[in-house]
């Protein structure tokens, strides 16, 4: 029976991948895949799959759903609540116009440049830096389409080139409040800011440089070959957000500034929690809005965007993480992870090879499905066991996987952000991904190389 379970896990994983590629609902696919593995483990083995601290009920079926409850409770009150709060804060910043103000301020210097492809390269850098505070790939892309796209078109960059840059702007989601980044920090057992500064930024900087240079040459090359416009561009309307003073641009950045100040990096004697920082700035901005506008009824209505979006984040990302961890639990109890670790040790492969393997798996699933969150969430939970078995660090394993989930999304013609940007620019999704795959692949290779040098 012990040999059968790893084989079953491989079969279930392949079927799961097929279902995701066929666009079945990701949450339920992962949930039922985990359920199949846990039911088989309960019936065919005597392995204890209950999470630490959960007492056995005396009936295996009840124990399976007690496991699900434990995972849901842990995620909802821990990393899940952080993701919900961050999503709610981002929605409020967008509602009051602060996110738009930040993008306006960030891209304004690009208008002074006259060299078309320097503007393009600068636009990519600005977009990738903005993702630290606007972690939604689609949300950031829509803002950049309104503000940055006209600037690039005005200096002579083609619509397809501009769309390719905007579509890849959230390739490396290294924001401490982004869903995948927060999950990576949690898996690694680190504070999100410490994880950002000590592990993500050292990989992100060289990756950003390589991807920027690649964008410069790739987009110029394809523009010389001729553009492939296929339809009239869909008009990208300006957001309904109100016009606000430019100093509102500080509000989306303020939580990160406070978290850096009140951390081990600066003021170690005072610790500021990420969720507390987001709520504190949110309340502070509501007070500023009351002082500036004096329309309390409208201001309170806008402030509810925080809680409304938190609910949407739970239904989307947090529920997905719960289902992905349930699936990961099934993979663990199947013994498949032990087989992989033992096989790697048997052939002399270490953390470097396993990092490349898991990153490749996340990359392929992300490319085929257009969503990096599901692929990354499914395998991130396995990182501590793999790292412990091979004597490596969790951080060195999860960071390339997390970057891959964003970069390969920017290469997928079925990704929502690519489809949206293509429609707005009036080009085909394939025309965009033809221009994004070289910068993103070179960026991912850079990530793996630098990761091996620094943390391998």
C-alpha cells in the first residue's frame, strides 16, 4: 500500500493539472483532489494526517473535515486575513483616487524623455516598482493603460510594445502585502518586510535589470518588423475615482514606509504588525477625507470599500489558498514528497535541482492556466518539507517559485491581464506574449542563477 499511494498522488496530480488547463473551477479542483488523496490515505494506510493540535474524532471521515476546518481557520485568521486586509486597503486607495495619484506622479518624469525605447524601458521599471503598493496585476495594468500607454504611444512606441510592457508590469509581485508574497513569507516563517528586504529585493533587482534591457531590444526589434494590429482598440476609460491632490500619492505607500521604520531594519524596539498598519492608515485617510471634503455620508460609503473588498478577497485568493493547502496536505500524506526527496538524494541532486524542478512545475501550470496564484499556492506549502529533507532554506525554494508565478502569467495568452491589455491596445494576445516571453524567461533564468549564488 505504501508504494501505491505515491503512484496515486502522481495520477491525481496529473488529472488536477489537466482539469486546471481545461479551466475547471480551480478552488474545487484542488479541494476534491486533496479529498481523494486523504480518503485513500485514511482507508489504505495508518498515517496520521491531522494537523498538529487537532484531536482525532474516532472516525476517519470526520477527521478529514476536521483537517479542512483547521486549515481554513489557520488561513482565515493568519495569512488569509492579511491578504484580505491588503486587498481591502488597495480597493479603498483606488476608490478615493489615491492609487491613480500615485501612478500619475510616478510616470510623469517619463514624459520628459524623448527616446522612445528609453521611455518604454523606464515605463517597465516604474510599473514593476508600483507593484510593491498596487499588487493587483489587472488593477495596475488598467491604471497604466490610462496614464502610461498614451505617453509611450506619443513618443513613437507601438501599441503592441506598450501593451507588452504594461502586461509584464506585475511580473515580480514582491509587495509585502501581495497574496503570493505574503504566503511565501508565511511559509518561510518570516515577517513580510524582512522577507522583502533580505530575500526578494536581492533577487528582484538583477532580474529587473535583465528584463528591462531585454524589453528595450525585443520591443525595438519587433517594432522594426512591423506591428500586428487586429482590431480597433477598446477605449480605456478613466477610472471613476475622483481627482485628488497629488500628495494623496503618499497614502498607498505609507503602510510600507511605516512597516520598514518599525521593524528590525530601523526601530527594532517597536514592532508594527502589517494588518495593524493597513487599518491604521485606512482610518487615518478616512479622517483626512472628512477634514478635506466634509461629506461624511459619502466618505463613510467610500470607506466601506475596505470591508467589501475583504469579502471578495476571501472568496477569491484566501479560499484558493485554503483549497491549495488541503491538496498539499494530501500530497504530503501520500508519501510523494518523501519519494521526491529520497530520489533527489539518491541521484545526488540537491536544493538547486529541486528549486528548478518546482519552479518549472509552477511555471508550466501558470502558463497553461493563466493564473499563478493557484499553481504557487498548491506547491508553496510543500516547501518546508522539501527544504528540510534536502538541508536547504525555505526562502531559497519559495522565492523563485513565487516570481515564476508572476512572470509566466505575463507570457500566457489566456491570462486575464494579457487579454485585458490586448483588448485595450487593439492587438491580439498572441502578439503581446510573442513580445513578453524573452524578457520574462531571461528574467526567470536570472532569478534562478542569482538565487543559487546568494542562497543556494
